[in-house]
C-alpha cells in the first residue's frame, strides 16, 4: 500500500536518559539517535522492538587515530548521522571538540572569523558497536550526506560557511568548498558530483558542483534548513524554518512547483520508501506533519512532545521515529490504511505508551 494512503498512529514513547537531537534509521534493523550536543552520547535501538542495544559515549583518544596533537581523551558533541547503504557504518558529526589541544567552545552565532576549532566526524561500526574512525573537518560540522556511489561523505561546516568532502577509502578530507552563512542540509544527485545545500542563515539554497567547486543560488528563502530528494531524484523538497513551509522543486529546472505550510518552524524531514509521503517535524508546533508529495497537501498532523527536532522513516517496519529535544522518542506506525472519509485522521493525541528504555547496553 502506498504511504500516501496510510496514516500515522503513535505506538510507543520512551525516555531513558536521552536528549535526542537527531534520529536516523539504517534500513536494516537499527536506529541511531544523536543525543543533545552536551549529553555526549549516541544511543542505538532495535527498529522492531525499540529496545536500546548500545549507548556509546563520544569520548575518543584522537592520537590513536593519527591526530598526535590531541593526546588523551577528547569529547565531541554528536549532531547528525548518515548510514552507508549497506548499513555497516554510520558517520556522525561532532559540533565542538573539547579536551587536549582544543579550546572546547563554539556557538551557533558564528563566522569563519570566530576562530573555533575544527570539528571531527566519527565513524560508527555497526558490527562492533564502536567508533572506528575519526576524520577532521571544518568548524562546527552539522549535516552529513553520503554520495550514491558510497565513495564520499559530505559535511556542512556551520561556522566555516563551507562543505567538506571526505574520501571514504582514505578517511581524509580532500576538498573544501565555501558557500554562505551556516550551511546545513545536503542532498546529492545520482551523478555523485551535484549537491544541493541549504545555507540556513545565508537564506539561500545552492546547487554545487563538488568536482569543480562551482556553485550558484537556485532559491532565496528565509532560513532554509533541511533537504530531501525523491527516490527518482527528479524532485527536491525543502523545509524552510523561516517561512513555515515545505517547497517542492523540480531538479530539471530548479524551480519551485508547489509549496505548503507544514506548521510552526519546520525543521527535519524524512520520506517514505516509496516517495509518496513526506514527514516533517514542526519545532514550535509540538507536532509532526504528513504531506502527500503528489499534491503537496498536509493530510495529517500528529501531536508530539515539546521541541520535535529529528525524524526518520524505517523501511523495515514502516514506522516513523520522532526525536524530541526535551528527552523523549516517539514512534508512529504508518502501515495502516487511512480511515474512511469523515472518520478521525489520527490528529488527536494517541494514548501514550511510555516504555522507558533501560535495557542493558552491549
């Protein structure tokens, strides 16, 4: 059944010492949550049972990964993650490093002149449930994307106004491209060289040639934050926090073809496996919206806890996970057909299930 024909139903809510900033499903049975920057941990869950399988601190001795000026234990501050297609690894950005050789301070109001330390991306190994790489990038790295051919990782460096391109084979940054203020969301086209990047405080969306570094603005809009690409790559979706809207963009022309009001302060988005539905968290609205992509209509808005900030769609279970900054994770089933016309759509608060995630981490 197409996801456009189903409706969300809350089936779980759990806490357990978490402050999730983002959440990402592997598509192979795991879900990874980056806990709020200064909570210094990621938590990994079984996507079917929702049980905690690992709590991993962001502490690393970077000298063991070749960074000799940072001898001793450093901490990061996880922000976002991207899984490889085979789900063997996830790359996690760290907002600010603290410990030997670091100033240990950064903030969102910044520029290249702020002089903040370079950040690091860690690689999570899903087999060993441990970090197995550390890669130096720019100041205050945030969003993470992987090229379709799986050869490169692309990072948006919030305070450098740049994107970093990492070669996965060498685990090294190979190119830096300067854009505009506070780049965040990234998607990459099937040619593996064309990226779209949302510069949130620069109020611009760029089309970037990652091979040459050439780029141009395709859209001026107030606080563009997150980007999602349709499965066929013909359509780009943009959540703009400053307009409360989600925009549908034709990648053949880079023109907006439709738009819809999602809710107050839309932030992260995710898409169903079949591409027929978008799910958007509304940070100031304590809600998540479901949008059908064919007609760009909000067909459902479900309540969440305060400050929903991250969202992911799990292909294995057809469930949507919503990360709420205050310390909770909500899980919604989206496999059941929409009620008949006139019946409740599920926008009313669902009975809350609170299964505190206290399973032993392994």
